[in-house]
């Protein structure tokens, strides 16, 4: 089964930044080490949580090489190839491959206004650009397009896609994707990107999760995954409940943008936990204010008691 | 606990229509009898699946009186009070109460463009219009507004709302609502309206489900609910998988409207199963064509084997 | 030409309310008298600006009878028949006809999820419900559906529709509608609902305007229309520029709902001008606060100098 | 007045492609020559119509250098700097400046989810990246964000923005932008991107138009502009009516994507007119089929009679 390596907990790694906005490679290495030591099954560099849209090509290369080196083969490294359309995404995929990625993650085209036939050709071209497995990243809130289950499973059956990261928030669509994938012989690794419904999604057949919050609490997600693997759904749900309470950190920054509230909360919590030396966000996003950071710290302390 | 009566499987009952478009009360009675005999825990009349938007006040009254009579007190009867804003919704609620409803279900205002403070006053006014428990119906695809968890739980704590029917498709929002409700002492009965993720939603704490597909296979949902109540999540998931395969009936009517595809599929399947004498839809919706009906029948036969 | 009567300036009349929320018929009569005396070419009762969604059937009847009596045949009275679907809208249309309406204005179905074939049948059924001319009201922000130009012109050619009130904000679509209507022999009276682009829309061929702001400054719109009719586009534009500055009143209520900001601003300005005794909004909408009312008054004073 | 150079008709130049998908520089030169000889007031390279999202950096450089050389200083050359966020957009702007651009055109961030404060910093950073004037490109259908008038005018007053290309389709917003710009002393050149409402937009004060259709009929837009400049609004409207009939070419490709239907129609019409040797679109967009091309040719022949 080609998808075997890409299951379980695969956090989208944050990109620690220096005060000047450059990639803090030392901290990035330690973040990766923390994730692996806590038991994650893979890491996803250059995702939305990794602030990929804000990094130039040179910075992106630094991130991938740093993560690959730090992981040292212990788990697979997925890398986002985020750009407007096929030719540019293919170039990004080749750069990621040269830097040591184990798999590529790509969305439908950005900015362009394409139909499903064009999107299918897009994924076929991106897959052909490297030897690596390709994951489709379904995130309509950023890309506008919802990828339909039948397209995804057909591309899986044809060997174009190795998996899907679903961040669509469409629970009916996710269940239909899982079911269609099973009916087709499981060509795809189907991963949910939603942090707080992992127990239910694993119950209905998801192959894993790509939780931004996994940067903050990788051990919690590892325990949730293990409970689910053991069929202990009550324990899975209890772990998920605790994690869901922790996830409230992303709703603390009232009146700020989605990226500031979400990634900013993850970085702020990691700073509070001593995992990173500061919560600098990529320009033009400013860090969260002190009052918000204090609310986030209180939530972390209340929901990750083992760390207090 | 005031919400005890409103949990488990509560299908939104279809409204059988004669060829002339009038309410077929004889068939409606038999549909209700079938639901109750198959073990549902309540019925919801005049929901979207009941084509409430297409019925005039007199027809609505007939539906409620027929359902109440047929149920004969064996399970609670929830009734939709669907109209544009507070005054009109309150009138509809009072009519439903006079006709014997056990609870009212209302959405945020339609057509009007209101903010959350106005929506809160709206629900308070509707609740005050009758003595009955009030459920908020969260269905942005029809109403445009997503009801936030904190508003719902506050209205629950204040005794305004007895529960929520969530048809928003926002899985993160649903988990947050369940968690906030638990934290507040469970003032609300939190019901999911999504047919194919019931196992996962029950696992994470939903109090029940309002499945349109429950008109077609009430017994399946009853078994799913019982398995979940027993903590047998593997069996719950197996039942859900079968039901999810049955749900594919709503995707068969290519190129038709949402109401034609969805409610039309339920009626077509019920006709195939001999539960109703015809699949007439309310004007201006035409019934599904023969080829679509044949595909739906094949799906029913393949996924409800006990009936063959 | 059947559309002759329905052109020029046709304001959607506000519904003055007493402090108790009932229709203030005395003030409504004087508002209508003011509009007619300032030179409007028609009035539109029970539109969005008339808070139609908030009024029950009895209140709606009072509004129509009051407006019809006050107008006394001097200009045509259009009346909104706003409800969820065909049967209910047809009932509302018949009530309006009995109360003396000269034309009916109806939207696509609300709440229901219909396709274009269903919407076409809907308009045909509503048109058949009375002898009166029917206008389609295209307002996607409230109804979700955008009515396509080819459907509208076909219904015009078939004698189903007498006109269109376009509040879609889709300027390309509006130009295409005007052009298709001209090509079909002008079966439709095409009216724009946007207050601040009337000069440009009249230049490109609109037959008139339905401006909520016309409640505040009917004379200004009458002058704009007359300048356009005379082909004096420079004067039309100057009048429009002044009116556009006045329209800033709707952007003063920061953080309030669309209905509060818009209709609330019209009522507040009319109160300031002494046209109505108070700016009460329909429940659950609260009036604008004093600071907002002061800003609105200042804008009125600065842009309607003749009244100071 | 710093904006003087950027007014009138400024078409977004298509990018002719060889059968292999490379930039056809010979044809691009002749397209530019045709535009300038027909009287346009500027050209905009690397816009949406120029398929910018589909071109890699090397191809983009070729386009800019070719256009700059072909224009030879006769009119200004605006160049799109389209990428995800500030750092990447600044890099694209610097490359465009080195290749000879006279002005930069940039959108709000793509893929990123930013608030208005972040978008404001974004535009300030992009402006600071080169010495060139910067235009904000407001195109929510591709970028999701609607740029508010007060932000744009403030950035104009601060010398950050030299102008705005409005492709938002929000006619009320456009009028408010024009009015706010006038009130601020006209710091911005306000250009509409909508091909069929140019007469009305010029009447209400637009400084120019960026029409994709201007690739097909630059002379028509030049005549429309001259009529408007002369205050001959009847003639402007007649020219616009003819152009609007020509614009129907973009609605011929039923069931194809927005980019295929729009840019594909422009290229197909230009091929029919002998302006380009083929209508190849950038991968993954396929050219329009023969039946669609025939319908487009017929519309061109019917509405550009001088060319027949």
C-alpha cells in the first residue's frame, strides 16, 4: 500500500522567525525535534501554518532543508508547493524535491479561475514534475475551490495523487471522500486538517490528521491517534475534548485577521511553553498583543496540566 | 434536565402531497406511524425536508394536526415556525402550539439583514410567544446567518432555547458548541442535521440527530443511536457506513435544484419502498425523472438489504 | 407600451412606526403626500426599505390601503409580495390587489433552494395570481439568487413580467439586461435600485430608479431624472454627486446591521427633516444612537442646503 | 498632478502564446503596436487578461521587456506584480522595474488571510520596493478581498498609491471611491475594469478604463473615451452599446471556466481578426472549441462592421 507512510499525526510545522523576519533555523530544528520526540508520524513543512505564502523562494528552501536535516529520516517530510498555477507549482515542487522532501502538497490553482477539467490537468502536471507522492490540499477558504470526492479518488486510482489533506470544513464531503476512497481500494491517504473533530473523523475512517495545533501539543495528538488505533474511542474522545479546550486559543485575538489569530495563537502558545524564543509573525502580520497572549497562556496552562 | 425528551433520532418528516399538491393526510399518518414503529425518539414537522417553505398557513396547520394525532403522545413533536422575522415567526409558533406541538423550531430572520444583537432579541421574542421549548435552527445555506456557539449557549443558560438543530456543516463550530454547552451544564439539546456524520458527532457529544434520510431508513438510525448509546462505536460506524452509502441517493439528480435533489430523493426512495403512493413535490418543484428514480431505487436495494 | 406607467423615480416608501411598533398611518399619508408633491413618478410600498419582512399580514394590508388612499391615483403604486414561495407569494399578491395595488413586486423564492426552471415557474404562477403587472425584484443579498438577464427578458416577452427592480449591484449584469431588453423590443421596465449610480444607469438606458434615499430627498431624484430625460448629463451628474454625498448617511452606523444602518439612516434623516415624528425601527431593530443621528443630521444639512 | 499619465484607455494586454505554450514575442509586439496605433493611452502587461498567474518568472520578464520595447515610450506601461504576499510581490515589482515598467499594479495578498491593517502595510511595503507609481488592483473574484474606498484614498493621499484598477463589480463602491477621491483632491487615478459600463463610469468621474475587450477593439474604446472627454454622452453611449454587444463573446463558451470563457474569447476574436496567429491558452486551459469560435466570429463580424 503506497500510502502507508503518510498516516497518523502529521503537524504542519510553524516557521519560527527572527525579530528581523528571517527563518530561525536553530529554533526550527528544535521544534522539529520536539515534534518527532513526542511521537508524530510525519511533518508538513510550508503549509498555511508554516506561513508559506509569506516566504520567498530562498526562505522556503531554507525551511525545507532545515526540516529535512532535523527529521533525519525518522518520519516522512511533506512539503507544500504553493503558487498560482501549474508551471509555477511544478517549479516549487522540484525545488522541494531537490531539498529532500518525501512528498509534495499542492492546492488547486490560485488567482486563476479554472474548472474541474483544468484542475485535473493541473494536478496531473504537478505530479509529473517530480518522482514524489503528491497530496491534494483542499482548502476553499484560501483557494476558493472545493475539490470534489470523485475527482480526488479518480486521481488516486490513476496514481496521480497519494493522498488528500482536507481543510474544507465540509463534513459531509469528507465522509463521502472516505467512503469513495474505501470503495476504490484505498488509493488515497485521507487526512483531516481540522484540529477538534479528529476523534469523529478517525472513527469514520480518516487515515490521519494534519493539526496546526499539533505544534503546541504533539503528544496529545499522538495519544489521541493511539487510542483510536486501539479502538478505545472513549479515551480518544476524552483526549480530543481536552485538545478542543486548548484549541480555544485561536479565538482569543478578537478583531485580528485569520492568519494572526490562528498561526499567531500557535506561536504565542509555543512561546509560553518555552518551545520558541518569540512569537514573531511574517510581515505584514503583527504579533498578538499582551492581553491576548495572557489569555492564551491561561488556556494552555489549564488544558496542558502535565506541563505546568 | 429539561432537554431529556429531545434526544436521539428525530427525523424531519416529509410532507406527502397528492397529485394536486394538497397535503395527503392519510399517507402522512402512515409515514408517522412507520417512523414511530421503527423506533425514532421524536418527529420534526414543517422542517426544510417537510417542504415548509412551500406550504401556506392552512396546509401547515393540517400537517401539524395530522402529525400530532398520529404520534398520539408516544414521542415529542417538534414543529418548524418558518417565516421572515420575529412577529411573523411568533404567530407561526402560536399556531403550532394550538395545533399540539411539543416544541418550536425557528431560524434567524429571513430576508432581513440583522446583526447578532437583533438575532438574540428575535429568539427571545419567539420563545416568549408560547409556553413551548424553543430550538434554534442553524442552517446558513437557507438563512445566510451562522449562529455562533456563545450566543446559543447564553440563550440556553437563560432558558430561552431548549436546543439547537445544527445544519451548518461547520464541524469545528459544532464541536465548539458541544463543548461550550457541556461547560455550561448542558442547557441545550444539541442535534446534528447531517445524515452521514452521526457516528462521529455522537462520539463527540451530540445529543441526537435530525436526519432527512431518517424518513427512508428510520430503523437504521435507531440502530446507530442504540450502538452509540451502548458505547459500541465500531457497530455505530458500520451502521453509519451503510447509511452513508444509502445517502448517495441525494446526489443522483444531476442538474436539479437542492430541494429537488434532496427531498425529491427521499420521496422517491420512500415511493420505491412502498411507504408513500407517489413522489410529488410541492410546486414549483417537479418530481425526479425516471432514470434518476431508477438509480435511487438501485441504491436503496443495495443498501437496505433486509427490505428486498 | 405596457411599461409606460412604471418609469422615472419610484421610491420604496418607508413604513413609519409608532413607539409601540404599529404602522403610523397618519405619518405614512404625509410621507406619501411629500413624495408625490416633490414629483416622484410612482411609489413602491412593502419593499425592503418599507421593512416588509418585519410586518405581519394585517400590518401589510394597512400599509397598502394607506398608501393607495394617499396617492389617490396620481401615480402608480407598486406593492411588494414578499414570502417564501409561490403559493404564499400569490396569496400576498392577491391581498395587495384587493387593497388597491397597481403592480406587484416579487422576488425569487426565499429559504427554498430552487433552480432557474423552478424560479421561472414561480414567477409565472405569481403573475397568474392577479391581473396586475408583475415586477421581478433581483436582490441577491437578501434572496441569494441572481436572476439572469435571459430569463427576465424571456418572461417579459411572454407577458409574465412587466419590469425588473435590480438591486443586485452587478453592473455588468445590469447593462446586459438593458441591452437584451432593448433587443427584445423593451418588454420590461428596467429599474435600478442603487441610489448613487443613477446618472450612469440612466445614460446606459435604465427606465427609472427605486431609491430608498428618495424618501429623504425625492426632489433631488426628480431633478436628476428630469436632467437625464433632457439629455443634460452634466446636470444629471452634478445632482447625482450631491445625492451621493447625502447617501453617506447609510455608512454612519458602524457595527450595526444592514437594516439598521440603511433604513435606520433614512428614518433618522427624515426625522431630522421633520418629515416623520420619530425614527422607530421594526422589532428587533433598535434605532440608531444619538451620536450616529447627529452625524446623519450634519450630512443632511451639508448636502440638502435648500432645506436649511 | 501625478496621475496625469495614467488615464484614458489602458488595455490589459493579452499574452500571445506559441503552440508549445511559450510567449510569442513577435506577435506580442504586433499586438502592442496595434493597440498604440489605434489610440490607447497606456498598456497594462501581466494582468489577469495577460494570464499572469500562468507564467513563470522568466516568461513574465520576457513579456515586460517585449511590451516595453514595442511601446517605445509612446504611452506608459503598467505591469502586474502578482504573487502571494508582500515580500514576493515586492520582488516581482523590482523585476518589473528592471525590465522597464512605468508603474506597478498589485493586489491584496493571495492565499493569506489578512485584515485591513495588514493589507495597508502590504501596499506600503510594495510601494517602497521600487520608485514607480503603484496601482491597487481590486478584484475580489480572484483575491477574495474588497478594498474599501477610505483605505484606498488614504493610501493615495499618503503617496503610496497612484491609482486603483477597480474590477470589483461593486458599482456603489466605485461611486463612493470616485467621490472620496475627488474630496481628497484626486490623489488617485481611478480606473474601471468593467468593459460594458464605461460610459456611465466616465460620466460619474472615472479617470479611465482597463478593458480586456480593448485587445479586440481598441479603436472603439478610444472613440468612447474621446466622446466622453468631449462631453458628448449620447455618442459615448452609442459606442458603448456597440461594444457591449461585442462583449457577448465572453458568454459563448458555455460550461467552461472563467479564464477560458473570458481570455479565451478575446484571443479567439483576435485570431478571427487576424491580429494573432492562434488562440492558444496557457496550460491547463484548453482553447475554445470550433462551434464557440464560430459564434464569437459571428458576433465580431456583426458588431465591428468596419472590419468586415
